[in-house]
C-alpha cells in the first residue's frame, strides 16, 4: 500500500469529510499506513493487545463520554498511554471538543488532532473510501485534459500537434481546463479514472509563441476544474489516409486497468479541431445514454441489404 499523510487526507477531504485542525498543525506530515479506521475503546481502558496503532484513531461520543467520566489524572494517564504509541492522528466526530489533556499530549507526542461535524459511522465510512482512493496507484500521462459538459476528455499527441491551442479554443467556448500537457491519473473505487493537474502547473497553459498563461485570470474561475473523471481519450495525429470513417468499431486504451474509449483524429491545416473535439465529446455523451449513431446507421444498412436480398429470392 502506498503511504499517505494526514495532510493529504486533510487536503482531499477538507470539504467532503468536514475536517478542521484542532492541534498539531505542524505534524500533519505523519504517515497513515493503514486505510482502516480504529476506535480506541479498549485501548482507553488499558488493553493494548492487537492495538492498531498505524491507523487514524476515531473518538466518537462513546470514547469522549468515557474519558469525561474519569478523573483528570486518570484521563491523562489513559490518553498518554495511547499517544505514546506513535499513532498517526486523532479525529473527533460530532464537533466534540478536545480535552485539555488531549491537546497537551498532542503537542508533546507530535500527533495532529482533527475534528469533524459528521456522525462517527458516517465519517468512518466516507473516510475509508477516501483513504482507499488515495492509496491506489497513480499514473502520469502526457496530455491535456478538459471537461466538456460533464465529459472528461484527455487529448494526447506529439509536441506541437496543437493540444493546447485546441484546448484554448474550447475554453473560449465556455468549457473548463483540468490540466495542460501533463495529467495525473488515479483509479477510483468505482472503477473510473480520475484526472487532475499537479500542483506546479495547475491552472496554467503553455501556448507556443505566446508563453505561459494563467487561465482563471484571463477567463474566470468557471474556466477551470480541479479534477474530472475520464470518459474519452482523443489522439491528435498526423494524417495517414487510413483513418476510420464510420466509428462503428470502438477502440479503447487501458489506463490503470480501465478501458477508456479512444478516438484518433487527424490534424489538417484549416480543420477546426476544437469543433471536432466538442462534437466527439457530445457524441460520447450520447453513447453513454444509449444512443450510438454509427451503430444505428450500420444496423439500418444491414437491414436494408437483407431486405433487398430476400426480395431477389
């Protein structure tokens, strides 16, 4: 399993998991080595056999109520026995406040303490799913990714083929940039591929002859998306004269074990590539809704030819 940090969980789940840092902001780099959560009920009573110290420790209503009924000295002793085992972090649910002893021990043992407004079971379920997604393998691919009416499109091609220029034209039409030139990919728990830009190049584009531009400054925040699920890969290529003219046979490309629909588009002088990519995305959306124009026309032709053949007999 790929290790993640408490900081990574906070970055990805700040809104979804409603997380806030109560203490130990300087220690968010602590590694979480297991995706499951642990509720330390037995540990708080002093029983540490099989204690899952590599997991996030979740303090719900039961754990906090138990601690509240202990004396100050006993509460500190029980918590210190827990914190000294180098746990990666503590999360308090239901917006409960941390005890003074907990905050002091968090600083002493360099353990971050977070809080969420979510109910304990809901948080555990949502956090487990997010941890699984964060620890799945990732892949970096060369290409520009956009979102067109909810359809995630990755454009690939040789340098200078026109990926960024095509993307720029689509942004001017009201669509959104996810990443330019380099796209980070991860497989989700739903068997989809999630795409986003790395932190260095996010929201920027390189246009040959113009240089680097900052997309939201020029086109507004609606022109960017932080991430999108991938629905279609488009390869921009030099014309060979052997391109598919019907689209009946759907090609796919394997990305992290997911077969994503693939279209190869030849780039010719004077051809409006932005318009063609837009239509390709719309057509893919129709296919996902169950309407395949190429297959429909192919079936009609086969039916017509079959009818002609029967008439001759």
